C-alpha cells in the first residue's frame, strides 16, 4: 500500500510540472530596480476554454463572468504569493493590495475589459508604484472560487486534470522597460484553486526573479 501511495505521489508531482517554460530577466534588472519600493499587480486577462458540453450549460454572458473572476482571482493569488515572501523577508519590495489597485483603476474607468489597452507607464503613474505586473492566462477549467460565485452555482468544473498557460510580465514604471517575462504551460492535476496554481507556476520562476532572494 505504501509503495502504491508513494508511486501515486511521485506521478502527481511529475505530472504537474510538465510543460514548456520561457523565462526572461533584463540583464540590468538589479540596477533598474534598485530604487523600487512598491509594485502592483493588475487583473490578468483570462481565456477559459470549456468543453462544448460545459458551454451548453452556460447562459449568455456567463463565460465572460467566469473569465473576469479568474483574472481577478489570479491577481489576488499572485499578491498572496508575494506577500508571504515579503513576510518571510525574501521579498525586497512592497506589493500593493489588489483591492486598492482595482479601486484606483475603477475610478479612472479602467476595467478588466480594457486593461490590456493601457500602457504600463500610465498604469504605474496612476497606481503610484514603481513597476506593474500584468499578463494573460489560459485554462480549460476555472480555478478560482470567484468563478462559481459569479454564476451563483457550481457546474462541476473542478475535475482532476486540466491545463493552464500563463504569460506574466513586469514592466518598469518610469519607462515601460520590460524587466521580466515568464511564460509557463502546465498539464495535469494542478490543484483545486488559484493559490495552488500560482504556487506551481511560480515555484521555479521565483529563483530568477530579482525582487526575491
């Protein structure tokens, strides 16, 4: 029994980290960010590719609600991930609370729907931060609790296996210089919520992120 359990754990661990990884960090990252004090994360633009059978269960506009909830859920999970490292002393900058970020964006009529149209330097100035984290996310099943809340019902999306692709960038607030980019695809059983997903996606990437020790 123990052998079977160990084999299952090993298979799960191997399965979850499969996928392509592309990671870029600016060669002058440390110099460009030496005076950075605070960064902000904006909602990730998300695409949820549900199977046709699941799509038939949705009403008009439901998919858009799911995708928005996923984008904000990933933003919150990413903030939580950075915040834990900040508390451990392994994160060198503060990370703005997503509630504050989204409230400031809303006041300026910047929404999830038009966030991709905004320039990084404009967002940084508006949010009063030194750098902005943004990105896109694609998955074949919702990960955040917000997706269910947005619909008011659980459709049974949370199966054992799925795939996810994240493309995450950090831009310098003063000149929009690309400081860091991470593109990662994973397949398999990648957990049941956004926090699980972020932990898996960021596990290796953090080793080459200049903000973290």
